[in-house]
């Protein structure tokens, strides 16, 4: 078999339908477009999703407002007043919190919040603590074991500024600012020294 012997299989290829070539061909006069109207005109192409002027499907469906952040970490909150049910000197772990019914699952992270007061001396193990909760626990003589690493203070402040809308300064810019402030203080000190000499004369 040669290349010129290759042919498509019978019935797999059909000739293009030629319209507007007489009524005997079956598609003469109006060329299969019906009698007049918008769709019979040359160059007619309604926009996508156009439904003849009625309210489009996309507008009839309810809106999905907002979005779900896939990277958000959802903590299980536990308030300080809820920890009063444990005995004085107890070692409170997420497993104990789950047994007491204060959290749903041990697999999800736990955060201790400062609502209420604590009088018992407890050692509490949790992923995160609010700053106020940490202070109250330590003031009551207890200890805090925060298993999740906290973001450095400067980084937290930059994040807060970003949320407010202001552009957060980069660490290099902050370092330059500190250097500029140090130079200004040096210049002020140098300017004050001659003035002190004049007074002594």
C-alpha cells in the first residue's frame, strides 16, 4: 500500500451543505434562515448569554457573596472561666478539654481566650493563647505552654498596618529609618556642645 492509496472510510466524510443555490437544492430563497427577523440578517451575532431581552439566567440566580479563605486556620475557642472546672495544679491538655466537652476535636487547634477569671493554678497546653489570657493565667500562678510558634512582634505590626490599608515598611526601610534617627541625634549633640562652651566662657 502506498500513501496515495489511503482514503477515508466510507461514510466518514460528507460534502458541505451549500445554501442559497436554488429551491431544488432544498435550501434556496431564505437559505434556511426563515422569514426576516434579527437572526436572518447578515452579520447577526447576539452577545453571549443574551436571552432576547428577558432577565438573564446569570442575574436570576442568587449571588454568592464573599469567599472562603482556604488558608484560614480555625481555632476552637476556650474561655478562662471554663477552665475553673479542673482541679488546682492540674495539667490541662487538649485531650482533657475534649473529655470535658469544651472542644469538639483534638485534631483541630485550640486557642485560650481571656473571657472570665481564673483562680486555679493550672499548667495549660494549647496551640495559642491571647495575651490577656496568658497574663491572667500567670498572675494566678499557673504556667502556659504555647505549642504553636508565634509571629515576631515586628511582623505582626506590619500585618496590622497592611490590614488598615497603609503600605507596611520593609525591614530594610525600618533599618534605614533607625540609622537616620541615630544620625540626627548625633548632629543635635554636636550642635549643643559649642553652645555649652560659649556659656562657660
